[in-house]
């Protein structure tokens, strides 16, 4: 028998990697993830993508999280928003001036994925509420952790309940199904300042001490479909 694990409270898409996202009422989900999620990124002359860290694929570019992005229904070129939330007319020119780099441009994903790990991130209110209690000095909401789905869990649900989903599938009736694999490994971006959320490095420290720097459930899409705020998500 399927077990109800929560109700979709908010949906988030991040059209340009490492920028602020957009809240959605509903979204199509395909094998790649939420339609349009991280479909674009800031790319430098070496082919690396702007991020909060340096890796083989990513280059740290401070300030991206202060920007926003949103997409039209056709998933064509995204709208880039400045730190005040206003659209910029020429994203490439704006990014070069804002980042003080002449080799950056807004690029659509091609053969190299823009995702850090897996395509869909689910975070529960039980875990988010734990973070608020653990770090009362910080302003905490889900934007710190950049999930695609914030799931409202039943009263009394234990924090980090997401860990119990790994190796199982969950989904909505006659809709999308997700195969839960593992949790995200968190980095300094959890405490990085963004509009409405000041710098708070104590958040990452709390998650590291309590849960080995891991938080959320990452999933692959096992059945495409539509996802809506208010959908009931069941496991099994």
C-alpha cells in the first residue's frame, strides 16, 4: 500500500544555474527534470559554468545568487533579473559588467549537464523546520537549499525523513514518479547572501554537525508527467 509522505507546497525552477529561481503553480517534468530547470548557465571562455564552487565543470562566480531568472512558457531565452528584480535588456553585456569578466555569456545546455548532481531535489518542511530550530539566529527558508519541491509533511514527521526514501519511488496519482537516490552534499551556498536572506555561514555548520553536510532527497525521473502545488506525493 502506498504511503502518503506529503503535499507539494511549493515548486521552484532555476532557469539560469546559480541564480535565484521562480515559483511555479504547475510544471511539466520529463526525464531531464522540471522543464527548463538549469537549462541555462553563465559560461566562461574555458567552457566552465558559473557556480558557487570550483570543480572540473564549474567555476566560482560570486554574486550570481543575487540575480534572478525566469522563463516563458516556450522555454526560449530566459529573462535575467538584476539584484533589484528588474529585467536586464542584454544579459551578456550585463553579466560581463556585473561579474567584471569579459569572457562570460549566457549559454543553453548542450552535451554537458548543468546539474551538480541529480535532476530533482525534494525538501520536506520537517527538515526545514529543524534548520530553523537549530540556527535561530539565521533567516531560513527553502531558498537557502534550492529545492525543486518543498513538501509539506504531516505533523510529527522527523527531520531528515528524506533519508528513508532512498531506494524507493514516489509520485502523484496518474502523474510524475521519482526514484529517490541520495541526498545533496551541501556547500557554502547555503549561507550565501541573496535578496531577503543575509549571509549566514552558521547554517552549513549546523547541517554538517548534525547530518554530515547532507540535506534533501535527490531523485531521477522514472515517469514523466505534470506536477502541481497541492499534489499528494506517495511512496511505493
